[in-house]
């Protein structure tokens, strides 16, 4: 669980599905720091 978002960055297409992905970094209540990859998808 993120306590506060510190950065958001375009990661390109990490998983090769043709959609751009995003990396979100910030503080975590549990581990101190955390990074998450948000996978892009088609809009319906």
C-alpha cells in the first residue's frame, strides 16, 4: 500500500503486449519504499 507517490515514469512496453506501461514509485507503509509497474491496456 502506497503512503505517498513520489514519482511516475513511462516504462515503455515492459510485457510486450503493444501497450505502454508506467512505473510508480513512492513510500510504502510496510517496507519503507516501493515501486509498482502498472500495465497498459486498451480502452473499452
